[in-house]
């Protein structure tokens, strides 16, 4: 029971460790020496630098898990890996690729006799300890091949991983998962912002979040995180009020438009992130100037 | 260790049972015979019909918990109860009152020598088994008096209940809690709606929700509920697409306006409920007619 993993970032390294501790032989591949050295302490993980070494170390029908950022890094890795693979090998893309790209990739790889699984992976840096939630898309046979590894990676052998459907279904499910996450995170953030703004009550937001974790309807893993964060620093004044986004929220909003099915809260959470990135600044300048033009209201200049 | 509870609805009855099972003597008051009879099986709960009997059954400085719908039912009960109470008695309002009303009530009652706690209670019908999350507002002494009961009602003696701050802070915290809940619920509902609409994947939403419960970033009690619901009936075709709202969401949106602190997702979730109630219908008719007027687009007639 052996597999290769490409990409020893936070997710890939955690998954390599969890698989090794679960009894798998793991060949971990990363071009970066520091990333490889960080795994030197993990018995059961062998690190290699290049794809040729990775392919050579794996016998029989290989299983290779790609844990790389979606887009160019994953594309480039695939292009370099492909000539080294043989019919019957299984590639599992654990990055956050757009599901239509994954559908196209599955088709392309199947024409070379290769198996492909699009794997949505959730769990973040806590996955090593608690297990990863896996949403798998692909043929039943491909998923059967990957199942022994899914059973180790998931929180328990029978829970937290699912064959969601045909190719694309895994990354689609992950996209929706992340869209929901955008909305939930924004709802929590707005609530705590209102609590902090109503100063006369002098709320202790960390203690309130901790209280909500027990018995309340909003208890959730994201609330657990908020409690941890707010107990340490309730003002967060050293953090710039800028929230990045990374593809999945945008795709969920596009999906809503394409299907004609409203997703106002998920879309609004995405728009709020764009605003935080400065995306509303031009509109704001124009609004301030319009108010000045029609009403003589003062405009704050830079 | 005894207290009275007024209102044997789902919440009140569950709390009466949990308190009795935790060792308290509970005098449960409800005008409705069926509600009283439903509690006949619970040792440690004595049911009375009227407030006079309630007041007479409690000795010394009384503690009375009101578990009634906010507004008129709570107001009426207070008006009838007040003449029967004595200085030093403690009233705990576990309904979802507006926090400013609770602040005014605390002041009014303190002028009569009565103690008042505004108690936000979360947990729903599952609270009996798992405990209720309690957010308490009031003086330290009032909360100290109620503490033995809070320790039984909460999921554990030391967790899930909090003295949030002065009068009003409990109901304020509950209001924000419910606002967050609106946003989280809407995000989940939108996500599952998109999954259902992308029919070619033939997702099993109940199994996917169950999978997300383990290790994913959206795991939450509301997701647990979704998993239960969708496993039983994924289409929900017998349910009318109308979502009620009950005060707290509106107050959270008003709070956002009053403070000038944006809560776009919570507000959008509230607006989505208004739409579901038909609140958008006039605007929709006008929009359809405008499109016909400027572009000759067909209008669907009733």
C-alpha cells in the first residue's frame, strides 16, 4: 500500500504524515529542499526531488496525489508527470481546480489509459490530527483504488469521505462547500463586529464565542476558530482589514448566475471580500463626488 | 433549590424537565390543561394553572423563569405576576425580547425591589437532551441567584452559560446569535440549492451533508440538521417555499443601521426571508411591467 504525493505545502505535508502514520508507504515529492527536509522526521515518508524519482519509486499501478495550488502549478506538474506514467496509473488532484477543468482533464487522461480523481479536500492545517474531509469524483473503479488511502485520510474509515459522482463531482462539491464557508464566515464576522460596536455592554467576545460553542444553534467549527482567535486578541488591531479570496467563491457565484439559482448570501460574502481588497474604492470616490455635485456635501480628499 | 417556570411550550417544558432531572423542584405554570398534563409524567415538576398558585408554592425569595413568546404574552404575564411578587424575587425572561425593552424592564422592576435577568436561550427542542446555551444579562447578584439553575440547564455546569454583562446584554447577545444563525442557514440553503440544480452530477445531498459533518470546515450543528433533513427527503417538495422570521433578524439589521456597521450577509438573509413571504411580489410585478413597457417583453399574467 503505497502512494506518491506531489507538493509538500501545509496540506500535502499533513496528508503525507497522516497516511504514513496510518500504515501507507509515502513517496513525497517537492522541488523545494526545505519542504523535503521538514518531513525528514516522519518515518514512512520518503522524500524525492523530481518526478522521475517519484515514478521510479512506485511499483505496479501507481497512485499519485497532487497537492498543488490549482492552475499553473498543477498544470505544469501534470505536463511533466504524464510522460513518466503508464496505463492503469491513478492521478488524484487534491487541489481546488474548477470542476469543468477537472471534467476535461479526466477525459483527456482516460484517453491515455490513466485514471483520474478530482478530490475536494477540506480540513486545513487541523486535518493531520482530526482527518480530512474528502469529496471524490471519478469512476467507481478509480475511487475503489483510492479508497484505502481515503479511509486513512478521513476522520474515520467509514466517515468523512464520499464518492460524490462522476468526474467533476468532487471538485463541484468542494466549490459549493467553500461557497457555504464564505457565507458562514461572513455571518460570524458581522455578528462579532456588531457586538464589538455596541460598546456599552463591554462584551467579552472570546468568552461569548466559547459559550455559544456549547448548546447553541450556531455552534460550528468556524465558531470554534473564532473563540480561539478572540480569546487571544479581541481587537485584532494589528491585522489589516483585507480578506483574500481564492477562486472557489467566485466559481460558486458564477454557478449561481449560470444556473439562474439565487445565492445572494454567498455572493454578498464574496462581494464583501472584493470590497475589503479595495474593489469598491472607485465606486466610493464617484459616490462621494456625486454627493458633492448635487448637494454640495464635503468630499474627503486623500 | 426551587423555581417557577411560566409557559410550558416546547422550550419551557424541556427546561422544566431538565431542571427537575438535575435536582431542582420545579413549579410549572401554564393556563393550558393539555400543556400541564403533558408534564404529568415528570417527577419533580408540579404543575399549576394560575400565577397565584405559582407564587404560593414558592417560598422565600422566589426565582421565576418566563418562557413565553416575546411581546404581548410576556407583557401580560408580567402584569399579572407583579402584584403577587415581593421584593427580592428574581424574574428571568427567557423569551426573545428586544434588548432595549429588557433594559427598561430591568429598571422598572428594580424600582419595585425585584431582580430581573434577560436570558437569551438557544438550543431548541434538542436542549432537553444536550443542554441549553444561556446568555444572561443583569446584576452580578441576580446572576448569582440564578447560577445554580443555569448550571443544570447548560450542557455542563461550567460551560454554555455566561453572565454577558448588565441588563440587556443577554438579549443583545441572543439577538446577534440569531442574526448569525440567519446568515449561516441561508448560506447552507443556497449551497444545497446549487447542488440540487446541477442535476448531471446526481448528488445525494444527504450523504454529502453527512460527509461534510466529518473533518470539513463547514461542520456545524445546522449542517447536522441539514444532513438529518436531506437524508429523509432530499426534494422537500411537500414544503411550501416560505420562511418565517421572528424579530431577532429584524433587530439585528436595525442594529447594523443604527451603529453604521455593515451586516450585509445577515441583512440579505433577512431580505431573502421577506421575499419568500411574498414581500418582493409588488416590486416583481412592477419590474415585469417596466420590461414590457420599454422593450415590449412579454409579461406573464396571473
